[in-house]
């Protein structure tokens, strides 16, 4: 039985902070991007299928190697007072798991995966891309279910460099998750 969202009046203001965001009801469909509360609709079933395929492969690898922690959306990643995102997949290296708090990840993940959807692509490719780079995310994967493509960016000095890309087929390897590789065609699956 699902509980209806409690009514919360969102005050009108120019810039929202994590404190404002934290007052939203659990599960409210928002991310805090550039100090603005951005409503994000639920992902499609295809998006979820891609997330499951890639996420299970990454999680199994991380668990087997004992190299850190993997989280899946929705989990809050607080990068700054005006930037709290819910990436599709987040990896935090074992030596940095201190940033994992009960309510959120309070700091910069080592690896972030965003699976594009029509409602979020602009933010994933523009706003969040820049903030992830400036914040020090070491590796950023952009997964596009429409094109069946994956791009991998390496972060250094506050910017990202595209280091790999594949469309429909080919192997993608992680530099952060040393030894992890995935065939692109294995994560894009047709669903009924």
C-alpha cells in the first residue's frame, strides 16, 4: 500500500539549499540543480531495464572485489549547498566511504553514471556535467538508451575528457573500477 505524498508548501525563493531540499517529503520527485528545485518524472521501463543490466554488473564487480560501495537512484548525492542530485549509479571507493551518511552521500563520488531520459538529458549533459567535473568526480558515464551508446569521461583539474565511446556494440572499460568492463550490447535490451 503506497502512502500519498504529504502536502508541503514549497516557499518561493530565488535559491534553494540542501536544508530546503531536505524538508521535502521522502520520495518527492525533485533534484536540487543550481539552487533550483527541478521536478524529475519517474524513468521509463526501458530506462529501468538499462539501469538494472548495467547496475547489476557493476554491483557484482564491486562486491566481488570489495573495492567500495555502489548505490542506485534514488539516493541523494550532496555536492554543495545548492547541488543535490540523484544519479542513476554511484560508486564510492572503499577508502572514501566516510562520505556515506544515513540520509545522503555527502561529498563527491568516484564514479557517476547517468542514464539519459528526455526529461533529464539537458541537466545530465549540461548543468550536472559541469558540476560533476568541478566537484572532482573521477569518472562520468553517460548512457543513452535512445542511441544505445555509452560515453566515458575522465575528470581532472575541474573538467572532463572523453576517453571512450561506443554505440550499439563494443567494450567499455572503467578506469576507476580497475578491471571492470562491459559489452555495450549487453546493457541495451529490448523489453516487451
